[in-house]
């Protein structure tokens, strides 16, 4: 029976924006939004998160990725346009060559990242220096928040089992996500993380974080463990959540709780390597 890795992460709080970039001189919205009930939240696409993961893999394993991005030319190049599972990104992200009928569904599933705080639609206006023209005035939407997102992967579907460790490292060190060419610095590295290593194909740990004052609460994660839907031994938790009352309750139930993200990632690797 295959083992599945389900992961939910929440980022540090920061000011999210896409600066003006490719929207220079326009009034185009540069933060995507989604509504839930009568509230609006900002969101980051799963493709943008994949972009951040690709960036890490490109810089750390340049010979093992097929698609590379050159920021100077703003252009993507391929080592093999026919694609191959010998490359990490083709194996994990999938590919499609419509003309040749060659395709592989990506085994890395990524949700949209959703802000923990409702979006008040804050907008800032500014102007370029020097001589002015019709494009001198620009605007940017900004949102001070944290983002929550989930990832699922079945390592047995990978060509090389070692790829899982590389991918987990990428999640722990993701610098930023894709966007306009004038990307803002907003770290998508987790502040808190929950990883479930299980034979259960259903994650059951999505949307576990919510805003609590200026911090983050994970009572929903505690409830799914207390209910028996998630057994304590298959759950690994790391980061700021370890210092909360919920983190202490999870530890008392037998959950693997670590104060650091890297420690939690290391434990997740060990759990998979021990099961191979």
C-alpha cells in the first residue's frame, strides 16, 4: 500500500504585494482575491508556489532540472523538449507535449494559498522620479497577512525516491513565489508546518490554521487528532506552533513536535526512508 505525504504550511506575516512591475501605468489589480461568505481574502495560485519550488531546484540541482529560467532574458529554456522523468521537475511537476501526444500528470498537488486575514483592499499610490508622463502614477494593492497552503505527493510514483527529500527541502527553503517581474520579497518558507505520513490518501489536515490575535491557532489540527481521524504517530509538526498550547497538547497525545521547521522536515525524511 502506497504512503502519502500531506503537508500544510503557514507563512510568516508580511506585506504581500506584486509592486507595479508589468502593470506599470495601469489600474490592473495585482493581488488575486477570493470570497468566503461576506469576507474577501487574498490568494496566491498553486502555479506560483510551484514556480518558487522550481527556482530552488534549479539553483541547487541545475543538472537535474529540465526547465530553467533566465531572469536577464526573462526566458525559459529546456534541456530536452521531449521531456523525461530523469529530470526532477518533469517527474514531479509533470509535462505535456500536445503535438507529440507526450504527457505526464504532475504528482505534486498544490492548493491555492489563502490569506489568514480578510483583505481590506488597501491600495498605495506612488510616482516615478524624474520626468513625468502618462505612466508615471502607479498603484499597488497591499495586504499584511500570512498565507496557508497544502501540498500532497505520493513518493511511490517518483522515479527516484531521493527526489522526495529534495522536494521537502525546497518547501522548507522556498524564497518567494512567481509573479510580475518586479516581485516583492515575501517569504513562503513555513513559519509552522504539519506533515502527515500515512496510507490514507485523504489529507485531513488542510485549512488547519487560523488567525488568533497577532498569532496563529491550530486547534482544528488538535481536534482531528483527538477525533481519531489522524493518528498521532503519523503526524509531524514543527515551527512556531510547537511553542503554543496546542503544540504542547499535540505532544502529550504522541504527535512528533519540533521547535524548528528543518527538524520537522528531517523527521519526515527519516519516516519515509525507514518505510522503504
